[in-house]
C-alpha cells in the first residue's frame, strides 16, 4: 500500500495496514535546512516564490518517511490578497498592517480575482505534486473565516481575540459582510488548490475556542459549511478546531469528513462521541517532541493502540510542530508509526 492510498483510505474509512502520518507545520523552525533558507529570505518571499515554497514543502519528506506533504504557505495569504498584509512581530507573533474597525474598511477589501492573486500557491502546488509523484498525498489548506477574522479585526496575534468577539456582537451586519467576503474568497482559493491537484484540504479553525458554544455555529461553522458546499470536487476535508472537543458532532454538520483533534481529549472518547462515523486525526501533544525518543515512542504507542478501534485514523500532532521540537524525537515518532501494524 503506498502512502497516498493509505492516506485516502483512512480518510474514506477504509482499512489500512497502519495509520498514515503527516505533521502540522512539518516545515518549520525546528529543521536546520529550513532555518538556512530563512536566513537568506524573509518568510513572505519564501511563501510567494513557488520554487522556494516547493523546496521547503519537500524538506521534511527528504528526512522522514511521511505519507503526505502539506504545502508550505500560510493561512494569512487570504487577508493579504484582500488588501490587508501581514508581517511578524520582533518578539514573535503576527502583526497585520492595520486593524479592521469599520464598515468602510470591510467594503474596501478587494475579493475579486483571488486565484490570480494567489497564483503563486497554485504554482507551488503543481511543482510539489510533480516532485512528489503518485505515491504521496498532497494537502492544501486554508484558515476558517472566523480564525482569519480574528487576525484581521484584532490586528494580529492575541491571547483572547476579545476585539473580534466584541465586533461580531456589536456590528452583526458588518461581521456578516466580512464573513461572506472571506467565505467566497476561500471557495475560489480552495477550488484553485483542487485544480492544482491537492488530494485533501485542511481547514484551520485555530481560534474557534474564542466562540461560546452557543455562538460557534453562527460565528464559525456555518461559514465553513458554505465553503465545503462550494467545492467543485468532493475531496476529503479535514477540520481542525482547537479547543472544541465539546462540539465534535456539531463540527460534522459542516460536511467535513475528518476531524483533527488537539490533545485534550482521548481518541477513545472522541470516537465514542462521534459514534465512529468519521475519520479522526491527531492528537499527540506537540510538547512530547521536545522531550526524548523513548517518551515519544511510548506516547505514540498509546495513541496507536487506541486507534485500533477507529474506522479511519490519521496520525498527527494536536497542534503545529514547535520550534523547539527535536529532530531525534520526530525520527522516533516516524519510526514508531511507520512500523506499527493493525490487526
Ligand atoms: O504545516 C506546514 O508545514 C504547512 C505550512 C503552514 C504554515 N502555517 C507555515 C508557517 C501552515 C499549515 C500554517 C497554518 C497557520 N498559520 C495557522 C493555523 C494553524 C495553527 O497554528 O493553529 C495559523 C494560525 C497561522 C498564522 C501564523 N503563521 C502564525 C501564528 C505563525 C507563527 C508566528 C510566530 O512567530 O509565533 C506563523 C508563521 C509560520 N507559518 C511559520 C511556518 C513554518 C513559522 C515561520 C518561521 O518563524 O520561520
């Protein structure tokens, strides 16, 4: 069974020899070869240059036997394409060029010609697919409208995105206008990714937990549902909503076929909660990759054993790879997962 078949079978709840594995932010600061490129080019140049984005996408696959590649890019390319550029704060974190505070600014967001403006992502996907060949799966991705709105309204990284919640409550019409623009842009963007050959896409709702359970559908999930309904081809969609384990079944109403879990619920409980009706992904705590190979092996085996009773499971971390992840821990993880056999 090749990696791509294994990935697609797990996504479609068909039997696999072992779970497929890929990691979130598998390209990143923990790899010296990424840091070497980062010392020559800034992040946004790397994202916007298809040859460099392709090289970074492939770097982790040259080191580790991963089953899938996720394209090197960022969720913030959408606000950038709409006319709200992003950058990085010196001490870490995202800084948007300005904050959205009123209707005129939302009206001014330029949501036409998204595939043209983001053609560099399409080119990177096509180049990556060519290098990957048919044996590995290729993942595209986007941020959810809610999570993008958090950065756009708060103006950058925040601990609680309180300005965004407040704006949504106090300016419902303007908030809806923003969500409509983001959703329509993302539909065009994901359809462009499908045309470029992705096997699957992941929607990151990383700041879902800012929503109260009673607001979650209205503020976030309904827009994700609209996006999934707008896809031109029925490819599997993974939804990652960090901190939302109390709303797993509600997340399935979006049409997502795979739920990506953080590390605050056991796989067994998530499987019971969702009635084993969808594929699950996750949920190793990324902190373990900063410890030692033996700890990683033990923790991964605990998850692998629990995944035996799942119809579909994709191994992954509960969030992105930390800059402090150790290469030997990632090696131990890949060794453990790729040698595991079901049955
Ligand atoms: O997984 C992959 O390798 C694919 C590429 C990818 C990146 N960002 C590259 C990146 C993906 C899938 C993302 C998603 C993303 N970006 C999310 C959703 C996932 C999550 O983390 O919850 C979010 C919220 C962003 C926005 C973003 N971009 C943040 C918060 C940061 C970290 C900023 C900081 O300094 O703390 C980034 C930068 C970023 N995006 C890096 C990478 C590899 C690190 C860049 C570096 O420092 O070299």
